[in-house]
């Protein structure tokens, strides 16, 4: 057959590569800054730079900007070569690239402004969610267009991973983004309490699975064999790896909610599937490492292979640790601590970071038709990055375990040995060491900046790389006895549908009962909707990202019930949109902050928000003086009440008209309380609303002995 | 100790069967997958795993090694 001449689009690969490098630097820099804020709280400069707003900026930048662009860089390079075709449409590539960058810029603006949905890794507000959906469809369109016009009949394993990534991220994003807007920028979650928690961690866990893992496994299956110049160790293993990984991953989300108010059966499902997940994960890791069989001597000299080996090893470590952390006994120690922070950074810095660097060093010289400027600098980068990971992870592991043991330690007399604050101040040296790890890692990235700048300068971009291949012959009939997988591999749409079915099974089995729960969760008669002022206060709590450091979920352990009061019940959260259980206790749990001996006066809260260390010496919480200066925006109270009512919160019809009156009455009573304590502040300030919310926390069931539990 | 968490689950009738169904679905899926993959032909596998390479890129020795290990 006549061979066709065509050109690979390298310009789009270059663009995504540059975006990966730039956003990687930005995301890590924000991370380093946030790490330093935990050591030096005075680095919380202005409300736009406080930890609660910067930490989501860091996670979003690293996941969606650094790794996101890394995915697209790798996919656009490898897909063209694996399909022996140029990308389907240059225009779509262009829209995809600039659309994604605009989304990132929008995130970088809105998050510091406090515009957030308050759900981890799904913080971005609804207009940005819509934009993500559109751009994701553009990406899928371009990808499938390319696959359909390919000149290579079979879809290589990397492409299956790309397809599964596309379809699953679409499902995750749409389900998690279920929300009802009440203004042009803001919205409330469709789900509440336990349901919201399950949707969140189904999403959160699978964002790790299908954004940080499957696309990168696709990259591993392409770039590792290319860099090692030998085919993958076992293609059969890669097929098993793919199908069992995508099947199992989707079930594992509930392991983020062990010992919480999530139903036990869902917790158990999460545990079982998390443990099973070890096998496909390690199958993939082994497949990656054994690809280097007989070529290990080259790893000594080839810095790109070094990066890739550490990446795959980090993948293996993180995916061993994950199932272990999913065991209830381990989770009881690790949950809410810095152990989890260490775990995710082994994944992010090790697996994603190192693989990205390896791919960048391999790919950029190729598309610029030159050699890497300096192997020595790349080698320095490698060692700085590796040391950085070690300096980051070890202090965090140590801190996490120490923290947990201190939280759980009792004196002989049966009382908690440490106040929460003591455990926080104990962490400071570890936080400092972690920041040092971050400095090392980031300095490696800056060396890479320079090295790549020099490499690009000495070469010239081959924007359109010439290639030749024969077009596909049209197959009119199926070969007799043809293998099933060969058939699927030829048919991308069928492969996508099959992947979709496989991931939906787990999702549906977990979700359906949770949505049935509405009639099954024991409702607690004394749990009432928030008052308008408390609702406004809660939205400030969400805006400031308080959930980043404070949980609102007391687990049923003596060490927790002694410290925080009665363990949390599912029925307590039915009006919480979004749920604010949190995942990390840099500060104490707040689920019962308004009750029992945890209850403080309004004046205490006021002074604490103004200057936390004035009330709790050694506190590393940011200061919130702006809450005292800023007036509470009550113009949206009616819209908020209406939206909540539509979502099932039983505010009486027409209440929105009187809501602001009630709000002012409650605000005035707090103002009077403050006045008695010698604090003069107008009733219309944000801090008043936040105090009202603080005082409400946990009150519904603990203050009312007649509460009836309707099972 | 964890009876109080369990009580929520128990209110959903027949919930005990959920984990069993899930496990069975996966086991069947996995066994079928394993059998089907096992039945794939060696030559085909070699061909597929070499897709990332234009044949001239790989030295003959590497290809030979690959064939012998598969």
C-alpha cells in the first residue's frame, strides 16, 4: 500500500511542556510558602495569603496545573506516535491548551479571593467547573479524532490508560460538581453530610487514581520503554494491570472515611478493595522496573532512567502504603495526621514529579533536535529531588506518628496527657525540616529551568516532524477465531464504553445505597437548620478554608470523646452543604466547639480570631483581623435560604423575607455579649457571623437530652 | 465497640450481601480476564509490545532477547 507522508505536531507538545515547568514551579513555590507558614505564622500575609486559602491553591496547582499539563504533554507526544497520525485538529489542540491555562489562571485568582466550594481538590467554583467540562470534552474530541484517523491498527496499552482517564475523570467531575448556584460565582452542593462525604472521597480518591495515576501509567508504558530502548517487560501483565486497576480503584474511596459516621458496610467495601488494589498496582510497578532487565547498568549513566526508576519505585512505595493505611487499625493512628501528608508527597513528588522530569529531559531535546545542554546539571537535579523527597517524607512520617501517639496518650489517672496545643508546638521542628525538603526539591526544579532554557536555546523546534506510514486497510470481515482483546484494541469507542462500564460498577454499588440512606440514616429530631447568621458564618468558615486544618468529625475512640465530646453521628450533618469533616488536624476538631467544656465565650472567639496566640500561646493559626473590619454581606441571605430550601433544607416558605431580620437580632445579641466582655464591635461584621457558627457547632444533640433518634 | 456505627448499616435491609456481591463480581471479572489473557498468542504479544518502536530503532539483539523472555 502507498505510504503516506504526514507531520507530527510538536508545537503543542512544547507548549504543554513549558506550561508543566512553569506551573510546576509556581505550585511548588506556593507549597513551600504554605509549609513555612506552619513554622512562621506571621507569613500569613493579608487574607489573600492565609494558609486556608493558599493550601487549596497549592494542591490545585500541583494536581491540575503541573500534573495536568504534564499529562497533556505526554499524551500529545505519545498519542501521535502510537497512532502514526498528527493530532486530529490543530485548532482543538490550541483551544485545549489555552482553555486549560485560562482555567488555571482563574483558579489562581479565585482561590486566594476565598471563592471556593470547600471540598478538597474540588474547590473551584461552578463557572470554572463548567469551563473544565468544556475543555475536557475538547481534549477527548481531539484524542478520539486522532485515534480514529490512526495508521496503526492496534491501540497500544498507553492509549487505553488515556481513554480510561478521559472517561473516568469526566464521570468524576460531573458527579462531584453537582451543585445549585445561588449567585454568579457561588453555589451549594447538591449533596449534604454523609452523602456529600461519600461523593467527595469517591471523587477525591479517584482524582488520585485517574488524574495522578492512570495517565501517568500510560506515560510510563510509553516513555520508559522508549528511554530504555526496549519493549515493556510483559504486555500480558499490562493488560491485566489495566483492567484490574481501573476496576478496583473506583471502590476504594471510603477508606478516607474510616471510623467516621459513614455506614460501616461502605467502610468495609473501601477497605477490601483498597487491599486488593495492591496487586494490580504492584503488577504495574514490577512491569515498569523489569522493563529495565538486562539494562540496569545503563541506569548508572543515564539520568533520565534514574528519574524514571525513582518514579516507579515511589509509585510502588505509595501503592503499598495506601492499602496499609486503609486498614482500620492503621487508619486509627494515621488519619488526621501528617503521615497522610507524607504519603501523598511520596506519590506527588516521587511518582508524578520524577516521571515528569524524566519525560521532560527525554522529550524536549528530541523536539528541539538537539542534545540535553548538561547531563551533569540534570544529575544534580536528580540528587536534589531525591534528597528533597527524603527530607520531606521522613520528618512528616515521624511527626504524624508522634502526633497521633500524643493525642492518644493518657496519664495514670486516666486523663489526656497532652493538650492539643502541646502537640502542635511539638510539630514545629518537623514542619521546619519538611520545608527544608521542599527547598531542596524546588532548587532542583530551578536547575531544570536553566538546563532546559539552555537546551532549547541551542536547538530549534521541529514544529512539524515528518513521518511516514501506510494508511489502514479497511477490514470488512472479522478474522475467524480472532482474539477478543485484539478486537477491542482496534475499536477505541468500544474500549471506552467497556472502561466506562467497569468503572461504573463500583461507583453504582457504592453510591446507590448512600442515596437511599436519606430514608435510612437515623434522623435526629433536635438537629435543626442553621439560622441565617450561622449559615453566613458557615460560609465564611468555608471561604477561609478552615476545613484545611480543622476536622468536624469525632471518631469513636476514648481519646477523642475525652477531648472533643460525644462521637459524631450521621444524622447531625443532614443540613451541611458542603460537609466539613476535614481530613487533617493541624488544629483541633471543632465538631462540638459550641458545647460542654469546649464552649468558649463570644469574647474568647473574638480575641482568638483577631490574634490566636493571645488566647492560645504558641498557636500557629493565622490571624483574622479582617473579619472584624469587613461588613457581612447580607444581600445574598435570601438567595442562600432559597437555594438551601430547594436542596431540601426545611426553611419555611417565605422565610427568606424575614431571614435578615432574624440575622440582625442574633448578631445584636452577640454584639451585646461582646460589649459585656469589654469589646466594642458593630453587629454587622463578619466575625459576628463566624462566632455564631462556632457557638452552634455540636449544640443540636448534646444540649438537648430529649433528642429523639429516629432509626 | 463499633456497634454504634454498625447500627446505621443494619437499617438498610439486606446490606450484608453487598460486600459479597462486590467481591464476586470482581473475582469473576478477574478470572475471565486472566483466562482470556492467557490464551493470547505470543507473536501477537511481541508485535503489540513493539508498537512504540519503529522497528529499526530496536537492535536485533534486543528484539531477540524480548522474544526469548516472553
